[in-house]
C-alpha cells in the first residue's frame, strides 16, 4: 500500500487519495477496478474540489459525520435488513463502541484508536467480543460510505484477535441424563428440544410460536426470519420432543412456546442453564452444545450428511462435517464390526515338514 508522490494509493482493488492541506488531512475514495492513470486524473479533480471548497469557492464535498450520526443512520439500515435478534446484537455492540468513539467524526477514528479499544477488551478477557465489535464497526464504515453515502473517507484497518477453534463439545448419554435431571422448567424442555430437534436455542427455540408446532402431524417450522441461513425449514418431531412440547404448550400462556408467566417470550436461559450445568458437574457446556449433540447423535446413528444438513439448517456440508464428529468409542465399534463380519481368521502358518515342498506366494 505504498503512497505515490501525488497522494494516491491502492488498497486491494480500490484507489484512494490521501493528502494534507494546511494541517488538515483529507482521505477520499477514488474508485475500484480502475487503472493507475485514471485514478490519477480523478484524484486531480477530487483534490481541486476539496481545495475550492476550503477556499469558499463552491460547496465542500467532504462527507464526515460524527460517530453518533453514523450510528443512527446505520441502525436504520440494520433494522430494515437484519433479523430482530441480530439487530439487538448490533445495537448492544454499537453502544459499547460509543464509549470509545463517541463525539468523534469518522475520519478521526484511526487504526491506533481502534487498536486501543480492542486491547482494552482483550485484556479484560473479551477477545471474542472484541472481534464482534470490530466487525460491526467495519460494517458501519463501509455501509455509511458505499450505501448510505454519508462518508467519503477510508475505513481504518482492523486487526481481529485470533480465536482458538477448540473442540466441539457434545453430551454423552450420562451427561445428557444429568443435565435433564438438574434442569428446572422451562429449561428442561428447552434442553430436550435442543437435543432432539437441533434448534439454535437463542435465535430459533426462544422465538418459536405455538402456531409453528404441529403436534398432530409431528413437526415444527422454523420461520425464515429467525433461521440463520434465512430459509424456512420443517423439523420432524420424535416422540421425546413431541411429548415435551405438548406439555409446555399446554402450560404456557400467550403465543410463544417458551414464555414467562405473563406470556412474554423468554429472551435468554444463560443463568438457569449455567446453574443446571454446575449442579450436573458439566464443564465447557453452553446452550449451543445441545445443537452439537443433535448433529453428533444423527451422525452416530448413520444418518447421511445431506439429511443432517437439511434437518439442522446448516448452510453447507462443510459445516455438517464440523458438527458431526464421531466419538472415539463409536469409531472403535465401527472398526470392530469389520472383524466380526470377516471370514478371515489370522493364524500362524505351521512349519513345513522335513522334505515338504512349500510354494512361494511371490
């Protein structure tokens, strides 16, 4: 990303103009997918427009809103284009970002200030939250420039924290039984639904409405508005899931399957779920572990990857491979079945008698 003497440089396929005039820095996007010569000619025009504006000749062309103004307009776009629960996540992240960048114009939010914000979160043990906030901040810059036309500057570079992959945790039969035993309602039913249907607890199970559950036919519907991949899907109900849902639907007021006493939907089960895991002596278990367990159970039952993908609403088969890891015990049992069904018995070949001719296999 070397800068030329005329102040233009290229990042990726996009050309930028970056120059300082009377102590004030100007960074302007020139264009994408154009040649160096064309970028130079456009830069001359852009520079002239800016200098004329500062001299009072014609209107200023620089668009540089405050963080608060950019956040306000960006959230309007989010509310229109994102799912309700996703929009709430954006609002929460932007609230935290406002503590570091409130009162600044977007052009004053540089790489150094972004790095300070990230470091503060990382040092507090919130590396994953830092990545989510930086991704949303980057989206705010790009959206305000490319779609909302509020900003014509550059997006600061944001280096994300490397997140460890770790192993995908799922429950074995004994752990599953302990968790169900220690869970109080409605968490107990949510656990059963998670394990036996694979619903994403936060975005799908807690948004499930009674009209989306067909007990007579034995399936439930995840509406596109709440599905991660944006597609409506039907999930068959086995006898465990059907019995659990029938009971909770009968007991719960209002339109939602999982609701409070006044009929309002549950927003989170984080605290009661963590308490149940502690009593059950389970570690490294989150509500999403239930979805891992669903996928793993299907794989160990011999269900083909394409069917697992459709049942769980995974976007790609690659994701199915990541989720449907098999337990070492199941692998060992699979290999042992080869020996059980084999007609071949390994024995030590007897020594040849004196004078007996042995035919070579070679």
